[in-house]
């Protein structure tokens, strides 16, 4: 449900290329194996990440400028990756077969982006970071990841960026929310208070720009007033919708009274787990609202 909740937030905030997901009961070779959340893959496609499909022949001019999908990932499991000067590992997700010219281009663009973020004139609307990034895309991604306090969203993994042909660097699609909404016992992410994503390398600098901060505040205010109530309705509706599935799932996987890494609580019931999720998110939203006032 954490994944569904987070992607619903992404849609409400206008995040880029939010995957569509469905709750499914999986039966494999005649054996029931549980409730899953199935989503679209991260891939360049007109109905998914709708950017230019760059070809191996696109090695110069405008054709060289996109489209790319990059993942910040400490696992470094892509065939091609590079480090920024700030030490962030960037893997090439798309294209699958990248030419030396394309790799050199996107590495240079990412580094120019980072340089602009840390430049003395970083807040200049024409010559600073706004020259290189889609600011609205960054803010939408940020608010979702911060609100759910996603453990991996702070410079660790599943942090996707895209760059379309002749376009700026955007953030998305949103991905990987198992360690979110209080579902981590080994980091500060178990607490509903305290900044997390804001402390990451690039965002910590972006928040030093008053204009960026004001845009975050404006978008948060609108989301909290007009969309956040619907998220809690989604939680209530989904709890009921999955009640039969949950009964089968926890019969198959008898874990409700057992510690499963890295769960911070053991509530003993499906309703208890959902209630914990709802309360944690309520406390988190209230804390962020107080800070962003």
C-alpha cells in the first residue's frame, strides 16, 4: 500500500511520468503466493517515459541531446555509470546501448548541472541551476519523497532523472517505496519528524535559494489543502478493497505477529499495520506543514 499511496501523491502533485500500478493476487503454477503491487516498468515509451528514443546513430547536434534516463544508485549495477564531482554515482538506464559520444554528452550535462547548483550565482534565474533543470519536476518529486520520508531517496538508489531532446534535466519517474512511511527501523526515517530528502546533496543547496523554497511552500500549501485529504480517503478505501486479499496473503505468510526486517513495529493485525501507516503519515504531514509555514 505504501507504493500505491506514494504514486497517488505523485499524480496529485503533477510529478513526471508516474507509473500506473495495480494490486494483484498472484498464483504461480497453481500455488497462491500473495498480494503484490504491479507497476509499469521504467522505460522510454510513449505511454511511460515519453521522451525521444535516442538511437546509436544520434551522436551529434540536437540528436545527441536526448533522450536519456539516468539513475542515481549506490549499487552501481548498470553497464555504464560515472561519479559526479560531489561523489554521486549516476548509472545509464537508457539508452541500453550508449555510444561514447552519448556517454560523454550526458556525463558533461550532469556535471554542468551540479556545477550550476553549487556555483556562486546558482540562484540566478537565467545563468544558475534553472538553466539546466526542470524546477517544477524537481519540486514535485521532492515533495512526494520527503512526505513519505523514503529511506533510499537520500542519495542512495532508485532516484531517476530524465533528459529529453533539447530539454532540461527532470526528476522521475517515482520509484521504490518499500522503505517509506515509517517502515524503517535502522535510520531516522522511522520518525515522522525531521528533514530527510532536504539534506541530500543537491537539494540541500537548492533550498538555500529563497525562490526555490517559496515554490516548494506554494506547491505544498495547495497539495495539503486540496489533495492530501484524498490520500487518506485512498488509504481507507484501499484497506477495505484489500481486506479479502489481505486475509489470504497473511494466511499464506503468517508474519503479522513476527518481526520482519526492517519493520519498526509489530502490530499483530492487518488493520493495525494500516492504522500505523495512516497515523505516521498524518504526523509527518502535520510536522512538514508546521515547518513550511
